[in-house]
C-alpha cells in the first residue's frame, strides 16, 4: 500500500509518560512530531507505576539520570494542574534491623556526595515521622527531595502540551514495524518520518528485537480514603533486592500517600508471566509484607487492585538513543519501575542526541548499543 504523503520530522511510538515527555521535548525544538499509540494515553506501562519521583542509587548511571530527571520535575511542577497531584512528600527508606541501618548510612554517604539532602532517622525519629509504622523497626533514611505525581494525569498534561506546541496525537493506532524512513501500520500503510522513537514500554522489544527488554508483571492496590495515615513515600530497604533481582517473583513493602487521602500499596514483581489477571498468591504475599511494616493496613478497605507490565533490562538501565543497525530509529524504553521518574530526563537526553548537542549528564551508559556489545 502507498505511503502516507504527510511527512513528520519525528514519529513517537507510545503515548505513555516517556513518549509524551519526548513529544514535548522534540516539539519544543520546532520538529513536526507525531505520537502514535495502540490504545489511549498512559494505558500501558505507565498505568503500572506508582508515580514515585525518586533518586535511586543502584548504580552511578541510575543515580545520575534519576537525580537529573527529578530536577526537571521540580522545574515543571509549578505549571502542573491540580489533577496531577504533584506532592513533594519525600521518601523514607525503612530499615528493619541493624544490618539495614548500615545500608541507611551507606546510602546517606552516596546522597551527600551527589548533593542530595538526606537525614538518618533512629527508631524513635522514624515513629515520630510515621506513627503508624510497626514499633520494632530500627530507623530509616529520609530523602526530602523525592516526590509523587499522579502519572496518568501528568501524561495527559504532557500530551496536551506537545499538541499545543504543534504535535499530532493519534490514539488507537497500532504500529506493526519501524524502519529508517518511518513506521508501518498493520494495514500496510506507511507513515514517513525523518526520525522514529520507540517508546513502546513493555512492548518496545517487539518492535526493536535488539533491545533486551523483558516484561515484568506488577500488582498495585489502592485503598479508600484515610487522610494523614501516611505522610511520606515509604519503602523497605529490601525493595532494592526485589526491584533489581532476577527471581521469578518477589514482593516488598512500598506505600505512597495520595492527595486524595488514599494509600497506594505495592510492590510485586514477576517474570515469566504474560497473564494480566490478578495473582492472588502474589497479592497475598504483598499484603502480608505490608502488614509486617504497617499493621493497621489490615483494617483498611481496598477499592481497586490491578496489574501491569514494566519493561526490565539486564542491567536495570533504560535504552536511550540510536538503535544499533539503524540510522533514524531511536529508543526511549526499558525503564522498568522508574519510567515516571526518568521520563523527563530521558526526553532531554534523546532530544540532545537527535539535535547533535551535549547533555548535562553522560549519555553513553544508556546507549542501546551496549546491549549488542554484550551479546
């Protein structure tokens, strides 16, 4: 079938928060941008996240991108509408025992070196900050700069901003293939584009097989309204093993306060599951873990439970940049559980590469070429 005669400077596949952020960054450069999604905005990987905007230090590259992106979120925050529920609530990394308190001090030293303010809390200070936590916990680390956002509303806002800058958004438009001259649709039609960005989340590997991305299933629970019950984002220090481990399934304590007074409870991760149905065994494990840290959660009513798939990579870093073997195909995918945090930073790094300029942080650690080099 003949190609669509309308030519775009950039076609972005995926209208999740990463794709939306990329659309804003590229439209700002004066490029004619098209955003395509097989469903509606933020209905895929983005919907599977908790909206945590967090500085994470699993590796220097991860910390560099999360910290950079977090600064961009703070810059964007004043223009976000109330529906985005942006709140600078901070994070407390909760230590269950003396060994984890050692990890608290290690993390604080790393944050100090990178100009991130963090405060060590002893057991009493932890209870003062969060009275509903279990009494046996040893302490924690409070990171003031972390925030939360309602990512579905934030994605819609970014898409609207991109459209106001001249971008075109087409929802319920599937993409079957990518090439150096644009995208192919299931009908056989082709849309011409000078640059194509694969921001398809958990499905990015289907369109770009060289990207080593595995979908990782997660469960989330949101409660009825309990204003003031939780004040900070709370994460057990064992979360790091859960988030970045290779076990078939894992759970960790993670709760987030919402401006509505609701509480969002996570987290679980499962490999080798393509079924989006709620797994009651995993859900029960996740809830039990939550009750260990916050016993009063048992008394709360859940109003919704859902699942989603997050795109995991072997080294826990996203792919940002030109895809190996192509001249005009770029990736912005593989963020796993940090897509909301990293979205704005990813968009800026990608725009910098496409426009041929330097970035505030090194781009090489996120290059899709590292995947080909390791195989």
